[in-house]
């Protein structure tokens, strides 16, 4: 199976649906959806990076933030709140950190 659509689309279904998918209004709607998702992700990424200003991030950190930025607004707000609280918290003394 090449993709999940193969499980339920027959050749006849594909031939029938392909002309619909190629209509300009369908393509325009799909493009608008991609643009909206891209804008949302860009805004969410800025929201998530703000409390991390000054923290050295590697490529895996950036990848994780980008993945999180593509989630819904409630998830992004929850993670941002957690980051803000962690940033504002009093650092744990080294001796206590070693015992954790």
C-alpha cells in the first residue's frame, strides 16, 4: 500500500475524484489552508521562543519547537505558560540538583 488512501479508494473512485481535486476552487482552498497553517505555525513559534530568549538551542530543540508550533492554540498556550513559569522559578541549588 503506497498511502492510507489506497485502503478505501478504488481505481473508479480515483478517476471520479481526481477531476474534482483539480478544480481551481479546490486547489485555491487547499492553498489557502496551507497558507493559514503556515501563518499560525509562524506566530506560535514566536510565542514559544519568547521565553527561551538567551537559551542556547540546538537543531533538535528548534525541531521540537516547530513541531509544537503546529499544534492547536491550547497546546501552545499551555507549553508557553510552562516555559514562563520555569523561567521565573528560582534556580535549584547545585547540591539539590545532584540529589535529584
